[in-house]
C-alpha cells in the first residue's frame, strides 16, 4: 500500500468514526454533539479530498470498498439531517401560526390607541380545536 493510499484509508476511517458519532447523536436528538462534530467532519473531509486527489485510478479501485462504505454513511447522515431540518421548519411554521393566531395584530396603533377594524364578512373560527 502506498503512502497516499494509507493516508486515504486513515482519513476514511476517521471520517467513518465521526459520521457514526453524528448519526448516533442525531438519532438521540443530541444536537449539541452534532454541532461539536461539524468542525472535525469538515477537517477530515478536506483531508480526505486532498489525499484522494493524489491517488491514481488503480489505487482508487483498490480502495473502492472503503469509499463505498463511506458513501453509505454519508447518505445515512444526509437523510437524518434532512429530517431534522424538515422537523425544525415544521416547528417554526407552527410557532408562527400560533403566534399570529394569538396576537393582537392590527388592533392597536404605535401609541396604543385602538384602531378601527375593517368589517369582516364572517367571524374567524379556530377549527383546530
């Protein structure tokens, strides 16, 4: 094994470990740990990219299994991160909806004076209850 291959394998193994930790943290809902792993993940990714750029085609073929395993972990991590982002977006939308529903939007002016409300065609009913 060449030194370039060895550097790649070392970087892949380290990145695999960080991704496994991140996946475990995501599954546990430990977002502080996910944030703490971000810098290490970026550093190892850059290290792997630099090491992989030095490999020739035959060396890449020899490391195919390692790269495939890494790709699988990256995909699993991506799916979990997308779910977290989607859930965070849903929570944000729900909070805005609740805040808007319970706010006094438009009833009072800057000085606290009551403003005239336009006549609505029908009363607003909260059907979510």
